[in-house]
C-alpha cells in the first residue's frame, strides 16, 4: 500500500509482563517505584505506581520511557551525551520537551526494532536502571 508506514508496537500483554517483572524486582528492595511502559510512539501502554511510591514517580517514569523511545537511547546515555557535548548539554534540557537524562529509561527492542520503552522512577537512578533491566529480562 503506497504512502503508508507500518511500525511494530509492543503488545498490551508484553507491556504487562514487563511491568510485573519490574514490580517483582522492586518489591525485593526497600524502595517503591513508578514503572511505565510506552509504545513505539511514546504513548502509555502500562503503568504501576507501587504502594508508597512518591507522586513524582508518575511523571518521571513516564517521561523516562518517552525519552528512551523517542530518541532510541537509554536515559543514562542521554546523561552521558549531555556531559560530553557542551552545545547539546546547554540546549537539549530546555529545548526538548519531556527529556529526562537520568538513568532508568530503556528502549524495548525486539528483532532489532524499537517497539516501546520502560521508564522507572523511585530510587537513585542506578536503582531505577536495575528495576528497568529486571523488567526487560522477560524478553530473554
């Protein structure tokens, strides 16, 4: 069909499995998290705010996931890029809406294609990365 672009997207079933795996990993810690999964266009597909997670984790986890899928980079990589490049470091944080350059946002890649992303917020960014990675472990 001409003039049509088709994109792969994460299924609701897989998004929920990722949330459940991240939740299980998070419950093994003493912290509570917001965990978001977005589709390939950055729209929320699945979400969990654990009991006791701070209100801010809603926005930050969703924006981490959005940043990861929109740029096809981890949010930790964004942090590194902002430090390395003064122009990007000065312009990106104020010029790119919803950009979060704190670890905890990871693209979800299946068969070489970004189909969504996970974002986690609630601990130190290194904790958030671990919980996000635990969620993606369901991919095998």
